[in-house]
C-alpha cells in the first residue's frame, strides 16, 4: 500500500480553517464580507465572551435559496467567479469559496437565510462540518449566521485564543475598519448584550469618522482627494499636533478592502519622518482605488495582503498625495510674524535718529547663556543624602577599534563583587553641566556620570507613585476645568477594564455619554506638559498592552506609563535647583540605575579612561 493518502474533506477543511480562521475576529471578518458582497445595508454583529461562546451576524442582503445555501457549505463553492479570467477582475471580498465551510468545520454553525422573493427561508444546522438538519423556517429577508463553540474540535488552536477582552478588541477593530470602508452601510456591534458600536448610515466617510472616533478626531483630520494616472487616492490625514503613540491609526484600504501594506506604511513613515518627533505617529486613513487587474488579492487566504503590479508607481503617488497634504494651508500651521513698520521717507531725510535704524538692522545680540557655561561658572552644587552601593550601571570602557567609546554592561557576578568593594557617597557627587537639555553631567571622586534627565525623573515618579499606592495614600489633584475625551470603541472598553486601577492611582474618570469620558482629577505628580494629550497617550498604551494581563501587572503597567508621561522630557529646560533636586532624589530611589522600562539611567566614564584618550600618563 502506498504512503500517500488523499485527505478527507473534513481534514482538508480543518487545515484550510487554520489559515482562514485565526481567531473569532476572523469569523466576523469573513461573515461580514459575505454580507457586504450580498449588498447588505444593515449589518449586526453580536458576540459573547469575545466571540468564544457565540458569534452572530445578521444582515438584510440578497439571501440564498435552499439549494445555494447547502452548496455554499461545500469547499470552493462560490458565486463570485466562474473562470480563470475572473481572477484578473475581482471586485468582491470573497472568491475562494473557503470561508463558510472552514468555519463550519471547526464550530457549531446555524445558517438561516431567505431571499426577497421567497415566502419562507431555509435553516441549516452544522456541527464540525457535518450537516445535521435542514428545514424551512419563517425569517426576515437576508441571512443570519450563528457560530458557537469555536475550535471545539481543534483544542490546540483553542488554547492559543487570548482573553475575551483581547478577542473583543480585535473584533472591534475589524468592525471599525468595515464601517470606515462602507459609510452607507449601518453597522452595530453588540457584546454580551451591550452595544459597543452603533454606526448608522452616513453620506460620507468624514461623517463615519465622526461617528466612530468622535468630533475632536474628525476636526483634526484633513480630507484630500487626488486623481493620478493609475490610481485615485482619498486620504484623511491628521494635523501635525494630532499624533498618536502607535501606528494603530494608520489604516489602508484598496478598493474598499481593508489591507495591511508595508509599502503604504513605509510611504507614510517616510513622508512624515522629518516633521514629527520621535515616538509620534501620524493619523492616516488612506483609500486607494485601482483597477482590479493592477493588483493581486489572492496572496493569502485571509485576503488582507495584496501585491501591486507596479509598486514603485503606487508608492510614489501616495507620497505625492501626502506631500500635498503637508502643503495644504489647513494642515501646516502658519505663524504670522508681523513685519517691522518702516516710516515712509518720500525721498526726504528721515527725522528718526540713525541709532534707531541701527538697532533695527543689527541682529539682537545673543544674551542667552548656555546651560553648560552657567554650570561651569557657578559654584559647584553638592548633594546631600544617604550613601548607596553603586548599582548595575552601564560602564563606558576603552574600545579596541577606532578608539570609540563603547558601553559595557557589568555582568551580574562582577556587579555583586563590586558592591563589596565600591561605595559611592552621594555627598561626593557634584553637578557640572547639562547637555542638549537632555543629559546631566556629574562628577564623583574618580569618574564622570552622564544622567538622562527624562528617565531619571521617570524612576523618581514611579517609585513615589508606587509607595503612595502601597500606603493607600495616593495624592490626587482636582482639575479646575475637567477634561472631556472622546474615545474609540476599543479605547472605551480598555478604560472600562482599567478604571479601578486608574482610580487607585489618583485619576477620577467618569462616563460622560456614549464613548466620551470626563477626567476630574489626576495624580498630583502628573503636572507637566499637555495633560489631556498625556491622558490620551496613556489610554492608547493601555489599549495596546492589556492582552492576557492580570490586575497587578496592569496596575504596574499603568504606573510605568503615568510616570513616563509625567516626567521631565528630553529637551525640557530645567533650573539648577531642579537639576540638583532631581539627582538627589534619583540616588535616594531603590533602583537609581534603570528606569521602569529597563533602560539605563546612568552611564559612567572613569577619569583614567579620559587620561588614556588624551594620552596622559
């Protein structure tokens, strides 16, 4: 007997399901796409326990006859294409005929459908790919698909599912994508009998953006329409001051199909690289219309990846569109600098003294003294405090190549040994200067310390907040004018989950209707910079970090995020007294060497190494 076997349809469907159905959101995606292909104008998505227990999609599309409904459960049965030539002009979401049979093979599925001209509908019940029941029922026009016990017969895949919260977040993201692509279709997402998204029919994408993200978001994006030779681009680009901490708000659509594209992401990154600070990402929702023959959507069964036939042209024209956005007067803020009014001379000698003209024509002398010179000229600042054992600090050692200074991390064993031999007295540390409004230079008995002011302050604030929480004595600061923030559906769910942790840290946050929250108080240590933007960034980071996280770890993550947002930033100018206090507080923390993220706070260089560099003996 030969070794090669033909797999049964049941096994083949399970294998196909592994590619098509990764998680509950994959089921939602495939079923919603079928609804859109069926010309639905109202789509309801209902899930329970993040889609693990139940996923139900209800639409008012064209529906199916009983014959077509049964046939749709067969592999590679589709109404979208008939010949190989149709692959060159695909304009629908589905065309492979794999989604429905794949989902049915790994779940308990019930399909109820009725065409508009029929008096009764068809009900089919399937378990693990096997049809258990087919009968006639009364139903509304359209299709209703209920999927329960997902992956019940594939326990290995079931183990890889994340928490219900995480799975729901993926579903929210997809429904949001679909809502943006089809503003004239109403979408409703219900989770555990609670409405998460209720996007009614709109006349434009901008209206849908307003519905899904709120008024403030819509007011801070600029719409552009550009027709190029090969493609048409419609983009909604965030204004320079309206940025995010992640790329989650860079969404791409090709012929209304949500896609992931490194090509388009690279174009956005390149265009905005020189105008946005490090760690900030632009909001960019980009729709591309292109001839179906110029793009291949048959790259992966999930159909989220595409290949453009002429990638260079697409990249270049997207770049041109983004550059046009930057040149738009509504996008680039204009700073009006009033011109100096010169008196009219009319050919006559002016009565204004020459000294006045000299003052106007000559540039003002620079009277701003650098931070370094101030520190070098002033009396040395001594710090008082306790002694501490020198901790695990990156050490600047001699390089063996090109005489470059390299950072050497002390090994754990040598670190423990150094604790026995070396003790630094804080009284011996003297502040010498600041560099680039970012680094503090201090001197001890035999070495120079380079201290990053941002992460030093982050460590100080983190430990203060942590001790306040441990002592149940968190100091909160009420806001004179409460801050209202409009959230996306994902962010609203994240805040709802983390609300107790945020309250324990000194935030007073309440629902304010819909997906809007109102912030009435904040931790007293959170006083720097744009408080509203810091809270928005904090919520974004929570939304992207709560996956499979317990309450204690979530609280620590929020502590770290809050400390980071509240700390002195790189580039902030601080006074001599603030500098001295910061260094003193840093060396009184439990861990002055590393920030809560694990980055080194201090880099040191021994005097002997400087002597070697200058060839002193």
